[in-house]
C-alpha cells in the first residue's frame, strides 16, 4: 500500500482562505472559529488541529501575506529592470497600492497582528526580520540609483527606512480615516516628493 500523501499544507491553505472570507464578511471580532470551520467545510475539531484560536490564524495569515510581499519585492529588485530607478520606485509604489486595495477589508487584522507583536516575542522577531529584509532590498534600489548617477550619494539605508516608514505610516492613516485621502494617489505624491530630494542638484555656471 502506498503511503498516504501529506495534505496538511493544503488543509492549512484551505483554512486560511476560509478565514479571509469570514473576516472580510463579518469582521475580526464578530467572527467565530465555528464560522471559519463552516466556511472551510471542516468540523470545528479538525480546525483546532491546525489552529488553536483566532490569534493563531491571524499570525498564520499575516506571515503568509508578509512573506508573499517580500517575495514580490525581492523579485522586483533582482530583475535589474531597464527603467530609471525613480520610475522603478513609482512602479513599486503602484504595486504596493494595488496590494493595499486588494486587502482593504483585512486591514483591521494587520493591526491585530501588530498588537500581538507587542506581547509575543516570536511575532515581534518575525516582523523585525521582515522589515530588515524589506529595507535591505529597498536600499539596493537606492544604491542602484546612486551608481547610475540618478540620485545624490545619500545614505541608502536611511532612505530605505524613510520609504518603508512612508508606506506603513500612510497605511495607518488610511485605516484610521479612509475618507481623508486616496491611498494610491497620496503614496505616489509622497514618493515623488522624496524623489525630488534624491535627484542630483544641477550645477549652475
């Protein structure tokens, strides 16, 4: 008899997709594990074999989203595209905006994740490592712009921190007051302002 295939990863993905649907429909706090089990077509007992509570589901969901976002950024940077680096940063901002829009119903969950990080060292370490990698790859783009003569010889790491803070700060402001501004338009405007400061200062005769 052939060994039974391991379906645990497939089952976890099934549960996460069900959790996304339920959280988006009912909101995080109103959602119950029963709702997620029903959405996934599983018994509550089967659900608890994989995730013991909603906090565990949040951790799994956000780790998945952060990891996917990191893969997209890494692939973007490693492609060594032909466009000017300023244009690449604008393209990256538009890509991030599209991701934000697709996850708008799940934004409250992101902040639940940050709240968990405040009291869970493992989650906090995951976030630290994620943002370290994110800043490292952004810095590679800035360094590329400096090498090409497109940017002033600035501190690439500090500039990467500024860009990451801009994205995260706008996400927070948009979550708090979604009527205040259009996220995509404001993100592009903010990046344009930053790029204006990065461009070499022309020498006047």
